[in-house]
């Protein structure tokens, strides 16, 4: 259950700031926290990502001042809690917004684009000319990923569940599209790649697509299984990876790719560059009042949303 509560906030302590939030990013992980797939101690706030303007700073804060715009994509001292009108956050997890990145775009894109940066550039290290398959290509992560891969010069096959979603993926730069659930995905991928298969599959769908993702890969290809939109992948028989072509599978999480402040700063600089240069255009598919967060969750899990969804305080 998601419930709206009022809470008085103290003044920010040393190393913290108070943020008047302009927009909150809805992420699929919020649904895992809500359902308990990723357990959190209850009762709990919800949400990892928001952007806004700093209205007070605690002692010893030097890199941020009142009036600066900033965004974050992780928990605070109090755990989850980005679904809020105002929030106290430690400066360690804050990123200053460049002038050319509006706060709603930052909330819509920071976590998703950082995920794409980490998966495409650091995890899979996609190169120009590589064949890649992207599942859920019209989703929040998906639309950013297709544009990012296009900028690198990859050959992109996009899968999604409706023709309207496939049209969005094409506009974002996908060279080929496949209707998931209707088309024989693996056969179509083999056909498009001349029987070779793709070098990399980016799969945030999880349980429903794990097997077919393996069947889409070239010999010694890499499955990047980075999410559980349809449920978690369990009970993997490693022998299958040998019989299907000495395949690689990884289950990455952003925290391990942004483990140090330097790694995170470099990744976020790249994110602002891709957005600022227009190589990645962020689609805000829907904006819900924060008070309607429950409806936003319902639509996200019902596969009704496209692009990024934000909540407005
Ligand atoms: P999306 O906007 O992509 O929404 C999820 C999409 O998954 C849906 O729109 C739908 O697209 C597809 N889907 C397929 N099967 C189901 C199902 N049974 N129920 C619901 N959706 C389904 O969400 P996000 O962009 O927020 O996140 C995408 C994925 O990335 C998630 O799995 C998320 O957990 C993961 N993620 C992982 C991170 C990491 O560090 N590992 C960080 C950030 C995100 P369609 O209808 O086209 O199939």
C-alpha cells in the first residue's frame, strides 16, 4: 500500500542539504521495493530518484549552495524516500544539474541513463558495428538505450509488445523491430543477422525472456540480464550456456559500476553530455501528481507506459 503522510523535516545536518523537489523519477525498481521482491524494512518511504532546487545547506557543505539545482538516484540517510515534496539528502549522492538539463528531464533520466551508460559502455563495451538486441525498447531505460546504441553505431534490433511501442523504438534509432509475444523472436533475430545471432542482448524483462534471449545470441555472445519486469530469473542450468555456444551471462546492478565517486562522476558527466548534445532525447511518456503514485505504479506494471514516467509534487 502507498500512503500519503505529512512529516516535519529538521534543518539539514552537517554534509546535508534540503531540496525542494520539482520532479521525481518513477523506476521499475520502485515496484520491486513495494512488492517486497527487493525487501526493505517497513514502514518505508519509496523512490530513489528526484531533482529540484536546494533551499538550505548544512554545516561544511561547500560544493552546493542555496539555489543550485541538483538530482540524486539513490537512497538517503533514511533509506528510500524520493516520493516527497521536500527531502534532506547527503551531498555525497548529489549531482549538480547543467543549465541545459531541466529538472523534469533530470528526474526522468538520471538513473535510467546512468544504467544505460554502465551497461552499454562499461559492462558490455558495445562497439560500432556490433549487433545488439534490446528488450522492452520503448520503456524508460529502453528508449534511452536505443538512442545511446545508435550514437555508438551499433546495429539495433528492438523488441516491444505493441506496434506503437515498436514505432517509438524505430524513431529512437532501432534498425529492426520485433513484436514480442507474437513474432518468433529468436528465428527473426537469426534471420536478420544472417544466422549468426547478436553479440549482446540487453534484457530487463527477466523471467519471460531469459531462454529466448540465449537463443538470440551469437557463439560466445553476452546476455546482460539487468532486471525482473516479468519476474526474476531462477534455477539456471549453466550447461545450457555451453550447449548454446559458450555464452556469457551477467546480472549487473548499477551500484557496482558506480562504486566510487570518481566512477559515478565520470558516468554522470557522460550522461549529461549525451543528453545535452541531443544524442539522447528523453521522452517523458507521462507525468502523474505525486498523490497518484499508486496509479503510476499500476500503469507501469500493466505495461501501459512508454518512455520515462515522472511524479510531480
Ligand atoms: P520500463 O519503462 O522499461 O517498464 C518495463 C517494461 O518491461 C514494460 O513497459 C514492458 O515493455 C516490459 N515488460 C515485459 N514483461 C513485463 C511484465 N510481465 N510486467 C511488466 N512489464 C513487462 O521500466 P524501467 O525503464 O524503469 O526499467 C526497465 C528495466 O531495467 C527493469 O527491469 C528495471 O528493474 C531495470 N533496471 C535495472 C537497473 C540495474 O542496475 N540493474 C537499474 C535501472 C533499471 P513491453 O510491453 O514492450 O514488453
